[in-house]
C-alpha cells in the first residue's frame, strides 16, 4: 500500500516534480522543454488522422479537434482553479484529446465526446497527480466511463496505425519490448493485424513513460499478465473492449511489477 501511495500521491497534485521513465524527474518549470517527450508519439497521429479523414470525411477531423479543445481546456481550467502553473504546454493534454477521439465511435454525440475528454483529463490524469503519475493512459479512462462497449472509429484503420507501431519498435522508444511482445502474442492468438484498436492501444496505451516496468522479469510479468487478461476478457466481451479494459486493469496494478516502487 505504501508503494502505491508513493507512486500515485493524488493529494499532491501541486507537487514540484513529475516522475518520468527510468526514475528521472523534471521540475514543473521545465515542462516546455519536456514537450518533445510527448510530441514524439504525436508524430504518428498525423497519418492516422489523414486516414480517418479519407475513410470518414470531415466529421472525424471535427471530432478530433473538438476532443483536443475540450481536453486542453479542461487541463487549463483545472490548473487555474487550483492556482497552479499551467501544464498545457507539455502537449500531454493534446495527445490525450487525440486518443480520446480515436477511441470514440464515429457517430458519438459531441456532448458525450466532450464528457469523455473531460473525464480523461480530470479522473484519468489530474486526480492521480498529473503528468507522470497516472497509472493508465487517461484516454482509456474516458473511453471506459462514457462509451465502454462502442466500437472505436480507429478500428478499421489498422493498416494506417501499423507504421506508428513500427516506428516505435525501430526507434526503441520506452516500452517497445512490451508493445512488441503484447502485439505478437495477441496476433498469434488470433487477433487480427488489421485491428486499429489493437495497434493503437499497443503503441500508445500498453506502454509509455508512465507504464513501463524497469526490471527484466517485471517486464515479462507485466506483458504476460496483460496479454492473459486480454485473452480471458475476449472470451466474454468483444475483442476491442477486451483490449482496452485489459490494458486498463494491468496498468492499474503495474506498480507491483516495477522494482522502483517495491
């Protein structure tokens, strides 16, 4: 219990530091310099958004812009209400808004999409202490709280998400091993390679700077338990929900497999 409290002290939202991958810490005043840490994953989003526009038309871009605006606005208002330095310049809220839009169904009412973005920022991120302290990708929280069973609009776009995942593996970004093994095991179990949900979740949700165990055996345990959880859920639920909920469950308990918190 002490390990969890140490890693996720949500009552210290106004703390002066953010823990990042590998035990590094960044002061809040240096978040602008750290924007590139978040900006790198956003590079792959351009191809996905272009594909969404080609397949779905203008609504996909309008929905994405709307979710990004709501997510960034929610984070700005949260910081202003609490009298803290604004953190929107680190682009993490921007990325959360994009992922929230991609995980929403195309025909979702805009008020639901906005609610999903607000809950992603407030419940999935800020209540845990902000950037670097959330145990799960915030967009997953917004998805599960608002449209858990709806098919995400990104699902048919798997071939356009795949380049982002390949770039992740090629550049060996944080957690690439987990992402590679997770994707390979699920595909070997019969999950389709064309699934945009699988590839997007593997690239941006299963691993990131906040949900990557440090030790070798912790990584293997993390990815095997996460894969097993997803497979068990897929027996009862649709595979898209199984992936999202499975990642949510394993990320919520990942600190038990992280030697930095034990």
